[in-house]
C-alpha cells in the first residue's frame, strides 16, 4: 500500500509531469543512459579482461590501465544514477513495481561492491593482496553481472509488475 502511494506521489510531481509532457525528454535521457552504460561496460571489460589475463597487450600494465579506465567507470555510474532516476521519475508505475528493475538494482549493488574490491587490487598491480585465482574469479563474475544488468535494463521495458 505504501509503495503504491509512493509511486502515485512521484507520478504527480511537477518533474514527473514535465518528463511525461515533453516528448523528447525520455528518448534523450534513455540515450544518455545507454551511452553511459557503454562507457562503463567498455571500461570494466578492459580492466576485468586484464585482470583475468585474457588481455595481455604490449601496452601498459593492468595497474596503469585500471587507473585510466576506472575513473571513467565512476563518472559514468554517476551519470547512470542521474539518468536512471529521471527515467524512474518519468515512469514510476512502469519501473518501481517491476521485479526485473529490482533484480537489476541488486545486481548493480553487487557489481559496484566487487568493482571497488577489484579496482583497488588492479591499481595496486604487483602488490595485490587477493590471491590471483580469486581476483580472476571476481573479474569474470563482474563481466557476467554487467551483461546481466544490461539485459535486465532492456527487459524492464518488456516485463510488467508481478
């Protein structure tokens, strides 16, 4: 009951009404959201594939690559949070009761925590404190979770509340 009242309250805010009444806002916000996802996925993929040993280029070591790409991940996550919040405000009744949305949020919380752990390890390079096998496992799980998050994001549009 509280949840439905919360959705109705969001749905009636002036920001929600503005988002719904201006035809270009949702497509632009979705486009920004998708571009930020692309940056996160590309950056985390480069770092995680480096951690797994799949990418062993003659270029910089993983600590240098991690330092370069992980900043982009955190900036893009902020952009994703803002654009995602705008999408929720624009269509709370489609998003908030949707179990796929909550699955995406849970996966996101897990992968952000994992990224914090692996990014510290990656930036340290040779002085990593986690066992290499555990770090590789984290990197592979992170890749899988990011793919699952992207899939959930797309499925939100095609699934409905329980």
